[in-house]
C-alpha cells in the first residue's frame, strides 16, 4: 500500500482547521519536499457547506506560488467531513480524479477526529497509509 509522510504539526493543523470551521467543511492543500508533507495551506470553502467544498481559484493560484517560493510541491488536497466518516464520498470520487494526488479526509463524526488518506483510480477509492513524523526526526 502507498504511504504518505506528514509531520505531526501538519496533522494537528488539519484537525484544528476542521474543528474551527465545523459544521462547514474545511479544505486546503498540504505541500512538502523530499517526501515529507510539512506545510498546510488553509483555503476558503467558497461553498460554505457542511457537505461539499470548492476552492477559491485566486487562493489556489496564490497557494501554488507560495509553494514554489518555498521550494515545495503540492502533495495533498484535504477536506473535512464534519458529520460523516473519513472516507471519500460519492461526490468526492466524482470530483477528485487526479490519480497522482493524495486526498486526506478529516472526520469529526466520532469522539475524536479520524484522519484517513486516499488516492482515486478509475472512480474508486484506494487507501493510502499515513506515516506521522515527529518534529526533529
């Protein structure tokens, strides 16, 4: 199974973003370099919905510029599911179609956040292992 490496700070920041915006879905990018995703770029969910998200195109452009300036590349698209499990929904599978991208879902459904990663392939969800790297490692 494929694996993506995130820093603990990135994981914490995605969960914090999801909690801040609940019940609206949060969304954003995670960038990194050398195989480690270490920069969260929070984005605006212009749909302002608890069930789906859309990025602001101007923020997307600005985010890519920020990544490039820091020598990083886009590794993850993340969003939250405030009231549903950490899995790709039917809508996610319809819209998130880049087979090279890792998609992370932060679910706030249970007592504690559930964070899972996926790729998509031919309309199907393919699990990706999350490896959390502590700072200084």
